[in-house]
């Protein structure tokens, strides 16, 4: 497969929605940060695919189920659709490190590898925006440039500072 698409991979908690310092799985706790929809729309206008890569270890801890995470993601898709934009994909790891090492939990790179293969993404033309070193470590493993941001900061500002927007 020819890898011709460029992509921006986004961590979820702290980049797309407010990081609360606790697991987020209920809609009443899921606060989408103010400029996310506009930043995603601008990225897509510049030809980027936009995908989420997220650790959701609360599933592995038994705090919540896949269905609750998927309901939040449907809410996120609906919110973005109302703003005239969308995500191309959401990938998440349900495992907790106490269950042993898995390949999909960041800093593992399996979710990136799946997205790259599925969408024909060129890692050298792609970016990961995350609020933790493990986000960037996972991206670096597959050749994607990382941008470390402060949790709950402006996505648009981070992308402007990095020369993406």
C-alpha cells in the first residue's frame, strides 16, 4: 500500500477533552475543550486525516465498559458533526498496566501501526499531539513527530506554535 496521507493523531484526555485527574467515562464529566472542533476543521482543510489514539485503562480496571467509552465517542462525533467537522477514526487501548504489558497501550505503538496501515498514513508527514511523554514515545516508535502540550491547553495554539496551522 502506498502511504500518501498525512495525519494528526490526538490524545483524548487533556487534548480533546478536559483532563480531570480521574477516569472519564460519563457524559457529564466529558468536557470537550473550546477550540478542538475548529482546530480539527482547519487540519482537515490542510489535508490531514484526524485520529484519536487513547489509553482507556479504566476498562481493564473494571470501572467502566467498552460500551461507555463508545457512547462518549459517539457524543464526540456528534459534537464535531454539529460544528461541521469530524474525526476519521478513534483507536483506544482498554488495558491497564497491572494486567501486564500490552502492545496497544501507549507507549506501545500498535494502535498507531493499525491506523497507519488502515488509512495509508505516511508517518514522516504526520504528527501526534499529546500531553504525556508516553504519547510522544509511541509516535516516535513509528516515525511520527510528536508535539507535547500542557493538558487542557489550546489545541489551536499548540498547532500554530508548531507551524502546522
